[in-house]
C-alpha cells in the first residue's frame, strides 16, 4: 500500500517521531516535522530526505490531513494545546506513553486513565483521537528491517481507527484494532513492562506479537455477505 496523505509528525525530531517520519515518507506520504527548534527540524528533515519538510507545531498541524503526536509525556499538554486550533475535523494519532523518569520501568498512568484519553480531553470534540505505536522500539523503526512487531491501535471512531491500522501496515508493521480509546491504557502501561524486559533480559527493543490467526474485519464482512 502506498500512502498519499499529508501527515504532520509533532515532535518529529525525537527518536520515535523521526523514525515514523522516515517510514511514512518512504511509503509515499508527504511529511512535515513539527518542532519548536527550527534549526534542528530542518537538519532532521534534510537527513531524512524523501521530501520531508520542517515547520512549527502549529504550521505542521494546520497543513496536514492527519497529525501524529510523538512528544514525551511531560510535553504532551503543551504540544496538544498548541495544535488544538488546527486539528478540527482531523484524525490525531497520539503515541504518548506516560513515563515518569527516573522510574520508567513502573506503570504511571495519569488520572484520566490513559494519555490518549487525556489527549482527547485536551483537544476537544473537534478532533478524532486515535492512539498507537506505543510498543515499537524507535531505533528499530528507524531502519529498513522487518521488525516483526504488532501495533495495537485504539479509538472510539472505527473508521479513523481503520485508517491508522492501514497506515501501520503501510510502513511495515502489523496494525491491529485494540478497541475503544480507553483501552489504550493497556498498551501505554505495557511500555514500562517492555523497558523492564529490555533491561532484565538484555533485549534489544522488545515488542509484542499477537498469536493466533487474525481475520481482518473487512475480510469477515466480505465472507459474511
């Protein structure tokens, strides 16, 4: 599948943001890195190539059809408030994991229950929030290798969720519907567990795989017709 969307990656100079931007641009998307550091953003965009551009948070969000937020938990609220006026009617993919340094190997979900639910509250009803990409190692995503990692996608809007599942598939991952946005808490919490596993078992970026034979919902509908 080739992507034809215009996508903003907010926090695109970070490890996850740059890795996603790299894969998205190589899959055909028009990508803009949203950053608060213009010089760093331009340098990262030039390094990534494939037409990746640099802009401020607001400019990137305003010019995109779909927005992916990849900032650290401590910066989530500020970034979301900055893009909020520019994402009405758009799908916003929140990748935030509520890690609280230095205890990143302990689950620390916010009072809203998950970072994704917090994002939906901060952005308001105008944006459609979907969450995902919590459990994939950024340094592996930054390569061309087959990571062999499943990506759980959460959201209350099924069509928006399907759009992000397809996006994950297009960049070489396996996107899987994880249900309602509140379920994002499970994947967000799992990140702390994976970090613990990386340290305890000397794993170079542990991920997840869902066992069993999965039949895509669209395929099920065709079979049932």
